[in-house]
């Protein structure tokens, strides 16, 4: 009986560890927010993230474009630029 209780507790521990969410990067959080709000400008995206100024995400946008350019579509022909998530 004791063996079964230990086995049951170890299985429950494995299940709880596997159910934990993988930590996301700030870039991933920003992309998720942009996906939620749709196509938008940098200032609209910043406002949705809770930042006050559009330049607060400038470095994040550069990092996303450098590391994962396939995830972010930038409309350069429209001023101000608009951004869209592509995944």
C-alpha cells in the first residue's frame, strides 16, 4: 500500500511539473499583445503594452526583426509604420 502511495505522489509531481508554463521572453509577450490588438502603429502597440511613449518598444522591435524577422511584418510604405504578427 505504501508503494502505491509513493508512486501516486510521484506521478502527481510529474504531472504538475509538465503543466507549468514555459517562461516567455519580453519579445514574445510583446508579439502576443500585438497579435491580440491586430495591425497597429508603434504608439498604439506601446499604449496596449502600458508604456507611455512609442520609442519604449523601439529596441524590442529591432531585436524581434534581428532574431525572428519571420514573426513580424512591417508596413514601411505607410506612415507611421504599421506592424503585424505573422505566426
